[in-house]
C-alpha cells in the first residue's frame, strides 16, 4: 500500500469527496430531469486531475456502482464512461498543468469521447431511454424520423459539450484555489522522510 495513491489520507478523503460530489450533483440532475446536463463526473475529473488516472478511474467506477444501488440501477453500465473520463483526465493532468486552457481542451475531447462510449450503452442496453433529461429530446428526435442511434447521440453530445467543458473548467478554477499541500496528492519520498523524522523526534 505504500506505493498506492490511496496510501495518503488526503487522497482517500478527496476520492471519497469526489464520489459524494458525483452522486449528489448527478442525483439532483436526474431527479429534476434537466436536459443536456449530467454533472455526475465533476468529482471524477477533480480526483483524476490531482491524483492521476487510476484514482480517477476508481472514483468514477465506484460512483456509478454506488449510485446504481441507491438511486438509479440504470447508472451501472455507464460506469465505463466515468472510468474512461478518470483515465483520460488523469493522463492529461500528468503531462500538463490542468489550467484553464488544458481543462477547456480536455473538456472538448471528453464531450466527444463520453457520448461515443455512452450512446451505444444507452441504445443497446436500454433502447435509448435512461430516465434522464435527454429522454425527452431523444423521443422527439425519434418521432421526427431519426434513427435510434442518432436520436440518442445528438442530445448526448450536445449536453456533453456544455457539461464536460464546464466541469473541467470548474475543476481547473478549484485547483487554482486549493492549498499546494493538497495538490501534492500521492505520498512522496519527502512525505516518507518527514514521517520518519517526526517519529525520531
């Protein structure tokens, strides 16, 4: 566990907070059936941008598992989307500083990748209807003569452009405001040395 990202108490707390943020905001959007908005990956993006891809993937996957048990069972297959987001954001943040520019570009990429993963799940598993705000637009597009995949994809990619870009930018602003010791994330050699010195003292 010493080399694990979750060997740090900070990391475990922040990951748990990320899951809570995802579930609370995602549940609010689902309950209100707000069209073209999801807000269920902000916590994943936040954790991934600080602690890396695997912490982000775990946060995203656990979010959907827990949410499927307490609110909407249909969320479970979409864990794949949340996991992918965690991995992508984590890899980006490892290579570049997750500032507003990088966050905006990452959000744009996620806005395309997320519906490319989520739409087949929505169509093949649930016939396009998932109980969210996009269902109204999906039904309208389907009635207007669009094919089922197109009818499911259009509202998702439209919503994701708003949701993912806004989520990434919000996280970038939050990171700017956080103390530097929180942003260190993982346990480093310096942390271990400091721990040893404190024990000796």
